[in-house]
């Protein structure tokens, strides 16, 4: 007697047991590239966690416009984590478990923006290294991903710098004397 589940295929999973995802190409995984992907995933998750914490802190200080901006940054970092995970899976790897850097306390928006700037710079540094490495070994798909992530992190850093500039301008307007000494 033979068991039949009505489902085509055997009971043991093999190459045909899982659906093929269109557009996903597996390639021979390079351990260095996987290392960059793993570190990037940890940094992206850490940044997202940090930005969400800054959003909550900004809400407690009634800085709702900054809180909303921090949530937007967090969502962008989570999208980056999604892209990185997709790339890892396409290379036959799964995330091994990220160790997240703890969020830091910011007592004001200036401290919050400076801490965000620091995290963006760390991501930019990592992606710059990864782009150069992938270019040197001819890993076109990884190079394209790291280049895209690098450009998006640079764009985020420019936004953080713009928010810092706006903050300093608003601060200088509130510190202008109303009258003269004469």
C-alpha cells in the first residue's frame, strides 16, 4: 500500500518542493559579501530601532514634526533590511541573528539628530567598502544593491543635515535680541 496525499511530489522536500521565485537568481555565495550583508542587516535594524526610539522621545518633548521624520527614517531602514534579506536568501543564506546596537538617549532634538547622523555615517562607511569590494570581484548584483543602499543612506544623511540646519536657523531666530542697547 502506498500513501498518497493528493499533492504532487514526494514527502521529502527537494529542489522542486518549493515554489520558484521569479527574478531571484542564486549565485555562488561569497563569504565576504555575506559578511557585508550580515553587518548591513545589523546596522539597518539598529538604525531603525534607534529612529523609533528617537521618535518616541521627540513625541514626549512635543516635537511632532521631528517624531514623524524619525518614523519615516525607521521605515526606510526597515525597507533596506528587507532588500538585504532578499539578497541573502537569493545567495542561499538566512540572517544568522543580528546583535543590535542599543538606542541612545537624546535629551533634545540636536542630540537626536547628531546620533542619527552618526548611524548614517556608519552605514555609508560600510556600504562604501562593500561597493568597492564587489566592484573588485565583479559581483554585479551585490554591487548594484550596495550602490543603491549607499545612495539612499547618503540621501538620508543629507536630510538629517538639512534638519540640523533648520534647527540652527530656528535657534538663531529665537536668540536674536528684540531691541538695541542704545
